[in-house]
């Protein structure tokens, strides 16, 4: 006869929640580093943290959504929107990162083209997102 093991251990849902919680905490940590370092992004890590927390800890998700970054996170969650200021900072950061890459690494021509194409694709995506309509963003007509 074959018996199933009854050894206690973490159930699949609780294990998955623990993994999501750890990943959410990691993303918050990376977001904090991004808030300090000029060329590292912040908001994308906090968007990911909110997603992980929504699957593991409603309390931490609520804390993050009510934090200083909550408006940006809600804009993204509701409509995929990025404020003009954030878009500008992201595009400047990508440009600066690419320039630093070119100057410091002396890459081959194929690598210059590949990295440039990837950064250009990311920049196009960021630029194509709608602006936030409700949070600290002046209306287009306000000049």
C-alpha cells in the first residue's frame, strides 16, 4: 500500500504568499535605493511591490498605496498613466544611462545598437503612456 505523507509543511497558498511577500519587500528595498541613486528607477519597483503585496499582504499594500508614492501607483493601476514629470525624469535617466554606458564601457558597434534599441523601445513605451489626469498634474490648457 502507498501512503501519502502527512508530514506538516507549508501549504501551497501560504508558501506562495510568503514568496510574494518576500518579493514585495525586495521591490520596496530596490525602490528605496532608486529614490537615492539618480539613475536607478523608483516607481517601477514600487509598482511591482504593490502587485506582490496585493497577493500577499493587504496591510502592506494599503500602506504603500497611502504612502508618498501612492498617487503614482494609483494612476498606474487605474489607467497605466505616468505623470509628465515622471516621464521627463525617466527619459532623461535613460538618456544619461546610455551616455554613461557609451563613455565608460567602450562597447562594440553591435552592442551599441542592441542596447540603444532596447533603451529606445523602453523610452517609446514610457512616452506613449497617458499622463496622470487627477494627481498634481496641470491641465494641458494651463500652459
